[in-house]
C-alpha cells in the first residue's frame, strides 16, 4: 500500500466516505464542540440502550440460580446432576453461535440482528416458566444461549464502529456493568417475587420470575429493531446532525476503521483465527469468565451456605454486585485515561486471588463475605478490559468481529466449566470450587504479563525500525490490507 499523508481542516462536507480506504496517515482537525456533542449523544442513548439489553440478558441466563432457592428443582423433578446439566447446555448454545453471530451482523444491520435475537431469547426465557421436566428446561436453555450470542459478542463490535481505541474500555465497562447490576437487581427481584407471588393463580413463585423477567425482554427486542443505531455512514438525520455524522465518520477514519461493508473477507477471518493476540486474550478472559459464570449462578447458594436463610441469601447477594459494579466502572475509566489494559487486568486478578484465598481458608462469616466482595470487584473488570484490549489491537470489520467472537467462544468453554465447579457434595465450604477459581485467576495474571511483554517488545521493535510513532497520526487500512505492517501502528499495552 502506498503511503501518503493528507491534512484535513475539517468541515462538514470535506470527507467523502468513498475515498479513504488507502490513506496511511491522517492529521485532522475537527470541531471539538461537535465531537463532544456526538459523544454525549452516544453516551446518553446508545450506551444505555445496549446496557439495558445486557441487563436483561444477564437476568435471563442467571435467574436459574435464584429459582433454585425456591421449589424449582422439586417441581421439575431434578435429581443428581440434572441442575448442573441444565446450566451447561446454555453455554454450549452460547459458545457455538459466537462466530456465526458476528458474521451475520456484517451481512444484516446490527439493529435487525440484535433485535431479532433479543426477541428470541425473551421467548426462550419466558418458556422456562412452562417447563415440567429436564428435557423441556434443557431445550429452552440451549436456545437461550444461541440467541444471547447475538448480543454479548456483537455489542463490543458495534461500539467499535462509534468509539475510538482510548474510549472503548470505559464504554465496554458500562455495557458489562449491566451484568453486575443485574446480579443485585436479581436478588431484590427474586426476594420480592418469592416472598409475595408463590401460588398466585396456581403458579410457583419461580415460574412468575421467568415470566416477569422474560416478557420485557421481548418488548426491548422490538424497540431495538426500530431505534438501535447501526453505522456512522447510515446514521439518520433524526439521530445525528450532518456535522455530527461527518465527525463520526472522520473519527472512524482516524482509527483506521474502514467504511461499512456487508461483504465477508476470508483473509480477515483467517488472519483473526491465526493471530496469537486472539487466543492469548481468549485465555486471559477464560479464567475470568469461569469465575464470573460460577459466581453469578452460585452466589446465592454460597451465601446461604454461610448459615443464612434463603431469602436472606438473596438480599446479601446484592452488596457484592453493587461494589463490583462501582469498581468495574472506575478501573475501566482509569484504564482509558492511562491507555493501558494489561496492568489493570493484573491488578484486578490479584484482587480476585485474595478474595478466593479468603473463601478458601476462611472459617468466619465476615472473612468469607469479604472474600465474596473482593471476587466481585476483581472478576468483572478483567472481562471488560480483555474485550477492549483485543478490539483495540484488531482492524477491519471482519477481522475484529471474528477475533472478538472467536476469543469469546473459546472463553465460554470455561464458562461451561464454571457451571460445574461448585457441587453439593462439596458444601458447605465449597473449597474445591474456590481452589479451581483461584488457580484460573493465577493463570490470568501469568498470561496478561506474557501478552503485555510481547506487545511491548513489538512496539519497541517498531520504534527502532521506523522511529517513534507520531502522536496525531494513525492507521487507515482497507479490509484487504495488513494494518499491522503500517509504520504508524503501535499496540495498546
């Protein structure tokens, strides 16, 4: 690719989206007030929208843990490992649909794909209320996982169309914070439903929980079809002004993001699948997802095992989630400010390691509960930072989408394992489960250190070969180009 430099003094008509694919370095000057207004619109509309979607996704996948404290297992005649098998099938569906989902997102608009899958998982979640045995429960959970694959890996890709690299971690954290809020919301909601709605119209309280949490999801999916923004190039005038739209396009150029393209680039798929960053980040996130999956599902059970009653356990599961949400947002914001991903991941992993150590060795309720809070504070930021780290260092719609979904698919294998680490035979201390999670947390620290070292070494090599990268320059690559060969590109550490 021939390198050339173009300077832009920005005005609303100066950028044609049909003529920027082969620009290597761009220095540009946008109106900061217009850019600030654009970010405000994105933060006030796009982020709350996708976060509410993820809140309900988290509720619908993990409320089975709250249902277990009622008559759920008795009513469905679950015995032995039946409950754990029902947990596992969700992750099987979620895992196998990751890459296909992000590829379909390219072929149809994000609003249509995310909206359709949201409606489907709302139907699947609601249908669990009608289950009478393990087969019906397992089928609903499997397709629930398939449908939720249309949200989890797709939204970070959608956000990358709108936000720049140094803005991604704090936005992904807002999206994922919905999961921690869902945990606290689920505890309150489950408490109210189980305390007040048992046998209303002849239905057990856990059945009402799936109905009440599933129906709003269907409504959200319909709203998504109508209102969710897609790409800067196709933004409606009712959503963005002409100036804001051009700034959004220009920011994409500055980040090396090529224009919206419905085609599937095979070389980009191969490039993503053979890229070591994809699988190192996948391995880093695998430990965090294992811990998160086990934590979100079994927290009420773990707290109950400390000696509390079922309804008390529901309420005591709320503070860890709230604290974890605050730490998630703060750490991700700090990560964006220092433009670092590896060091915050290592710090949060150490926090989780201390928490699991307290759970493993603790015999007193205060020490164990402190461990629960530390785990909640450490696990969630790792997932957010890992997603941002991978997205920051990939380019091209296809490559970024396949890399994100491939890494998430691999990590979800360990989410599946996470549903199996806490067994009734290990109660009330669950030391085996805590030990497994502690081991995976230590693995996360080692791999994060390794990836950061490799990327830092590569940046140093590029500095020695090409000289320091110019601060105001960036990469613009066509979807067919290898952006990592551009002399201006440096990895985010």
